[in-house]
C-alpha cells in the first residue's frame, strides 16, 4: 500500500512538472492523493451534542426501546468536538462563529467575516467558499433561514454587523456564487423600505430567481446562477419549522439540498454550505419537539450528501458541525430523578412559535378570556392527546394565563424572565409541562459556551476528528485541498 501511494505521488510530481498549472478544483485535486473535489459543510445552528442525542434517544423511544438510534451524521466514521468561543466573548453568536468557521480566524461577536482590525502583516482572511470559488469550484449556499442571515452571510459577505441585512444582501450577487437557496432576503429594500430591491439587483446580476424547485435543472448551464427561495416563508424570510410544514408549505431542506447537488455537480467540483438554521431558533424558545424535528430534517439533508458521497467516495468530503449550542439543553430533569420518557414529546404537533400565534389571535379577537378555553386551545392545536393537567401543572397554566391575559403576577422581573423570557407565557408553559413530563430541561434562552460535535466522512475526513477549534475547519480544508 505504501509503495502504491509512493508511485502515485511520484507519478503526480512527474506529471506536474510537465503539465501547465491549472487553477481549478479538479486539476489541483489530482496533484495530491486523497484530495476532495466535492466538499459539503453542514452547520446545524445551535446544535449541541444534546440536540443530536435527544433526537437519537427520541427516535429509539418511539419504538419502545432504550438507547440512541443512529442518524446519518452519527454513523460517520470520524467525530470529535469543536470549541466555539468568539474573539471577545466565551459565549459566541452565529456571526462570530460563522466567521471563524468560514475564515479560520476568530471574529468579534456580531461581526460577519470582518477582519479590518487584523494587524499581523498577513492577508486578511477570506471565506473558504470564496477560496473554493477562486479555485474553480461551483459554490452553493443553502439555509432554512434568510439567505442574508449571519451564518450564510459569513461565507459570502463582510460586514461589521450581522444586523446590516441590506448591505450583506448587496454582497450576495457580488460573490458570483452559483447557487443560493432556502430562505429569502430579509429587508430586501432595507429597514425603511427605501432602497433598490435586492431581488432586482440579484436578477440584474444574472441570477435566476425562482420558487419552483422543478425549474432548477433548467438553469444548469455553465454560467447560470440560481437564487431559489422557498415558496412559503415566514415573517423573517425563513422557511417554516419542519414540525409545522405541510405538503403545501414548500420544500424540505433535503429536497433543496438534492436539487442543489444536481445543479452544482460538475467536473471542476463544488463547495456546498448547508445550514439548519432553525435548530437554534427552536432552542432559543426551549421547544424540544421542534428541535428534534429540525435535527431530523437537517440529518435527512445530510443523507442527500451521503448518497452523493457513495457515488464519489474518493472525491467527496462531508463535514457536519454546529456554530454553538443553544438553550443549555439537558436530557434529564431534577424533579424526575433518573426517570425519562422522550417518546412523550411525540404528543406535540406544532411549534411553540405557531401555538403562540393561536394564543395571540385568541387574545386579540376576544374581550373576555376563559382559562378553560385556553386549555381547550392547547388540547385542540398543540397536542395530539389531551394533557389532563395535574394540580401542580394547572397552577403553572393559571399563572401564565393570569400574567398574559390580565398582567397579574406575584413574580418579579427576574423570575418572569427566567420563566418566559420574551416568549408567549401560555405557549411556553404548555410546552414546558410536556417537556417536564418527558424529563427535558433548558438552562438558558440564549447560546451557551458548550463545545459542539463535529462528524465527517470521505476524503480527508480524518483531519476533522478529535477536539478541534472552529477556526481549524477552514484551515484544514485548505490543507487538504492545497488551495
Ligand atoms: Zn441563536
């Protein structure tokens, strides 16, 4: 085996000496053995190890078994952990973490691949997606949230603040990346609705702006570019939660990734970043069933990449990781000791976010509010089977009901914040009751500093095992591609 490798390397060196240098993915890939030509980088936003573990344990539990059911990502042969801290804060955000993953350099919280303050006498770091593009790869950026949101933005834009959605959006067509897909553009005419529409700018720059996934193959010509947007978007230009999505609500992330692979597949190779952006949003809301559904949808999208890998095992690298943990999620709860039953979460049929809308509508369309009606709403919309509240649980619902509908409470601001943060108190309470029964807990409404998992398979995957830092990811991609 060793002499075989030596022969290939020697042959490669001889060939290199006689061939002209090509600045493309494929030709460079031939220079060194074991170089990936097709690279997938999956980022589960907010996806800590416990978000993965609860999904595994949940899937096992609904089969009446104890243990962890394998996901596509957990079956990958290489795994490890990834530290996530930002340049100026231990608990990072998606801007800083996305920048660190994309550019291999720590950024400040809230920044998008912004390194103007770097003074090392070195070249300012740029994103691995731009480097891939400069080396002849086609590039795809796919997300379930808006395409000018922090994580996708870190791969094509540079900005001091992740909140500058319009300025970030302007950089999307400038990137020239071939495929953007998933959510839409947030604030397409800026916050005051007074700037040129970003969609028009993208179309003028040559992007085919489409919402029908079946049209994507039509544009698979060498210079065609696609901006594909889910036909159903929610208020922040994001795709619906998977738990809420019906067959009329657009496409799954896996369908979009599948279409993206077909569109981007070419002999020069590709780099595709896929973000499961709403794992984080569900975790901010401390909504375990919605997290599980988002992780399953994310894993199904990874399966699409894995199927591609099976066709090109020597030329494909798949890396799956996260930008940070969200929610401080625990699999087990003090009040239940060693008892848990995650299968109870199967009783939840919509997200806390969607149920909040139902409760808000009930409040605005009525002048009197009855506790029994509020409980009936939960049993009709949120749960498959009625909850049959215990006395203790009924007390929790009454407190949330009194606070939300009548602004009556005995709690101080800190206690209220701990209980509900800025989320709907009634929806939050019903969700928590179910989760408490299942033994799922959350310690935070924000991100935490916990390390996140990293899984990989394929050409060069061994570089991403062990305990690494988020800045190592793009550095190691550079190492193995020699870009
Ligand atoms: Zn977040």
